[in-house]
């Protein structure tokens, strides 16, 4: 488990407990405590006093969509996001569309605030790779086919820009500005954007783009940029306060833009996954009230 407070930082604060008003908007993404079963996750959030959860399709499907929806509803949990749909750049448009329709239906049953879309990269199996412009056009065309489906189900699609290092294989949307450009032809209640600190902290135009996003901000997600990056860069997300992201400024900008929804901690990190999930949740709560919550309006 990462140290609780990095060297030179202020002293650690006490772990917030259930009923602490500072936790009112905190959400825990399911992948942060990846090895917890869904019932264990729900129970753990209840003990910690966290009322929001971000879910992932694979473990929800394994547990059962209806069963998952009933479990979180009985616990009084609110689903801040469902991850993930997207991957719109592949060659099989029929299969991609069908999978995304299924994801929309799952998000509707879970009453999730949004379905997060990771749009896909440039690689194609056994074929020459797409160029980046062609890949982005493919995303735009296929998004347009999904929006009416999402609208009928009352599901908001949330385009997530990923850090540029993922452009080739995961997401040809690399900046918040690009995501807003893609979303703008559609009503904001149908297509929004994700502000994920891990992916956008570096962007010199970030403040302006968050202000431009306004009510299109469908999800605000937290993870830290820590060094060194892992060999598998997917697992390079760290705990807030251990790295380089300016959580106070980004949180203030998001709040000033009008976002008042859940604030979701989503960390992919092998050390975090191997730690005691109860301790992980406690650390998330401490770091959140220290580095993020004071900047919320």
C-alpha cells in the first residue's frame, strides 16, 4: 500500500467515518478495490459511509445485471457511472454497436448517471492500422448511431479523453477539448464528457476547456499521476497526494463550471489491489477530504 502521506506533506488526518458530511459526494469506482466481490464492495462502502459507486460491466455481468441493480438499490447506493462502452474504431461495426447497446441497457437498469465511453485507438487485428484522422471520424460516425439508442433509454453517454500515451491503442480522444468537440452536436443530457485527473492534469488549456464543458461534465474522476510509470501503463494510477496532479485547482474549476455530482476515485494500481481493501477505502477517504473535498463548492 502506498504511504499514507508523501514526505514533506502535512500530517495525516483522521479517517472520516460514516456520517461525516465531507464524504457526501465521494464515490468509489469498483476497480479501485478490484478483488472485492460486488457484495463485499457494497458492504464495505456501507461501513465507510460512502453513498456512491462506479461499477464495471464485467463483474456486474458475472453477478447478474438485475441482481446487481437490486443489491445496490437495497443498500441505498447511487451508481455514479458504468464503465465502459465505446471502442468504436474496430472493423466490426455491427458487433461494436450491439455491445454498446447492451451497455446502454445495463446502465439504464443500474440507473447509472452515465455510461463511460473509451472510444478506441488505431490498431486493427491483422490489418493495416487506421490513421488517427480516420479513427476519429469513425468514432464520430458511430457515436451518432448510438445517441438515439441512449436517449430512448434515458442514458447519458460520457466521452472520456485519455492521456495521449493511450492514443494508439485505447482512445484517439486525448484532450478534453477534443471530447467536447465530439459531444457538441448532441444535447448535453445525451452526451457529456468525463474529467479524469489522471488523463488531463497536464493539459495547459484545461481550465478553459472545463469552463467550456459546463453542464456537459457527466463525471469527475480522480487518480494521481505518479512516477515511475509502470511497465503496463494502465496500472500507473496512484493515490491522491502521491504525485503531480493539482487536485485543488482542477476540483475548483470543475465546481465553478457547475458540476455538483459524485466525485469518483478510480485507481488501477497493483499495489493498491493487493492491499487490504478496507485500508484502501480508508486511505481514499482520508486523501479525498484532504486534497479534494475542500475545493468543492
